[in-house]
């Protein structure tokens, strides 16, 4: 991206002044190196989002931003229903409520080293991964409705987890306002056999070591210390979320004109929040959030079963679960007044600062854990929300490294088997059903996650707490 087209506000904040149909400015949080490495399409999409009705303050992009469908991935925007605001399926993304959850194990690396190969194999065989993967759970129509309404709470009631888990999940494990009748039969059919599965793409289950601690106080509150082994799960709403996104994007494009909405890009399809289409999408999206929360909860249960067989001393208590493809109604202070806003985070993580009532009580004084996923062979990070971040981008932070190239290009540059062997030489075990999938998700296909996290920290979006090194990765 050409920085000459931006106004530099600070070392880690860049502004795009309103022009043309833009209602608000665009703001990109990133270092100069990260901005220069971004595709020009990111700037274009940030500007396009800024043209949408009812947008508040600015159209934001996180340090990991890259080209996406309509909104940039790493895009954040908030809309006010009282000001004609819209909801956009492209502003949420296709994998609704894709997110990360991290589990303590109560173990140190030395305690798993002798069984690491066996553990990786057992996790791979117990948790289905890959394109079209299906699990051992099969939902009938009544079970599907119960899951879409209940989320992780439904899963815990079915025996897949512990009640204590719910306190460490956004929305306490269940998103209110789900409308199951807004979920099509096609979406339900795609999900019927996919509960408890990782899927493909950048999704994974990873055994990790806490290799560095940056904020001892926050780390202590989060219950982590150097040398600890944790497990992170990255996945979402699978086929159901994708189908909902596909269907409502088409519907929103068709109906945009009748709502008086001019789209600078068809992929930016949206509908007024208080319209029939907007309300139906919000109801279906919330059901998909519950699907994702239930899915990660079931995978957590399957992971616990594996550890219980191989390392019975492991505890696997939940640290936190946070989504990064959502639209949520939140109260934010704008010009000194609280306003109820519909905050879209596409490839961006909610990052509430200290004292926020939606943070679990035992974590509230320090802030919300912000879980940043790595890219198979690279580090993941744990951050914490800040008060400053509340004023910058509606309490939002990055969600990962962000792609630096397409999957097609990555597949041309790398071979899956070579990557697996090379990572094993570095002490990282990879288990995947797809050599092509491994190549498409090569670490080199992504930006430098450490640089992205450093930028988020320096910008004040969230504060670094710990760095996690992969030990074994189950990849779709």
C-alpha cells in the first residue's frame, strides 16, 4: 500500500480522510512495514465500508488486515440503528463466530515430551479435521434446534463439558437472540454431521508451550507461566455458518436498492438493521454463533478424553474462548454519551478493557484475554484488553497474523510433505489429512505474527501477555 495516500497520525495509526461517498474516515492500525506490505485492496475496502449508512466514528482495519469479501479481513465497523445503520453479512464473514479457545493443562513441557508423538496421533484420530469432515454426533431436527438455541450450554447439558467452562466463554456460552427459523434447511443439512469437527483452512488444534511472558501480573491472573503447556482450538460454525453467509449475501444484494442503499461493491451487501432482512440475518447469525460455541465445546470434551487416556494428571481447565467473526450489540461511549451500536468484527477480536461487566469476575480487574492464533509452525499470543483500546476501535484487536498471499500461490510455492518434515526438525509435530491443505497454510503464506502483535500492543489496542510456541498441531 502506498503510504502517500494516508495521513500518519502516529507511529502505529494511519488515517484516510473522507472523500467521495465516505461518511467517516478510515483508520488503519499498523507499523509502516505492515502498512506497506498490505494490498491496495485493503485501503479500497476500508474506504468502501466508510460509505455505509449509519456508520459511527470510522472504518477501522487491524494490523493483520488483508483483502476479504466486502470488508477487509481485520475490519471493524459499528453502526447505529437509530441513525439508519446497517448489518452486513460481509462484515461478519462466512465462518461466523470462528474463534479461539485456550485450555490450561496443568503440565510443563517436560511432562509431555515422552508421549508427545502418541498425544498428537491420538488427537488427530479423535478430532475429525479437513474438508467435509464429519464427527460421531448426528443431530435430528429437534437436536439441531436445541443446539442453535443453546450453544455451549446445550453441549454442557449433553455431557460435553463442565458448567465452569461457561463462565470463561463470551456470552457465557450462549448468544441471546438466536432465531432458529431463520436458518435454512440447507444450512441445517450441512451441519447435521459436522459437530465436533475442526474443518479445513486455517483451523487447528494445537498443543503449545508458554515460551515467553511479557506481563507477569496479567499472566498470573490468567493462570499461566513460562514453560506451561496449553491447548488452543481454532474453528467456527463450519458449513452452517458458511451457508448462512452465502444465502444472506445474495438476499442483501437483491434488496439493497429497495432500501435506498447504493453499494460501492456488491460484496459489501447489507440491510438496514431494523428491516426484515436485517433482523432475519441477525437471528440466523446468532444461531450460527451458538453453533460455533457448541462446536468448540464438543472439541474441548474430545480433547479432554484424549488427555485423560494419555496423561491423566492433566487438568484442561478453560482459560477463555473468544470469537472473531461476529456482529454484536454493545454499548460504547461516543462524544461522552453511551450509544447502543452493532459492532462488526471480521477477523478481529473483541478486547474489552479492565472493569467491563462482560468479563468474568475473576478476570475483570485486569481485562479480557485476547487470543491471537498462529499459522501452523509460528507463535500464537495471549494479550489483554486495555482501557485505551475502548477509545480506539470499539474495544477490538487483531485475530492472527493475516495472510500474505493466496492459498493458490502458497500451494505453488510449497509441498505439504516437505513442510511437515521441516517443522518436525524444528520440534513441531504436524498431523493433517491433506498435504495440499498443509501447503496452502504454510507459515510463509502469512504475515509475521510477532510483528502484528507488536503493532497491536504499541497502538494500544491490547497489551501483550504471553507468547506460545507450537509443539503439536492438528490441521485441517
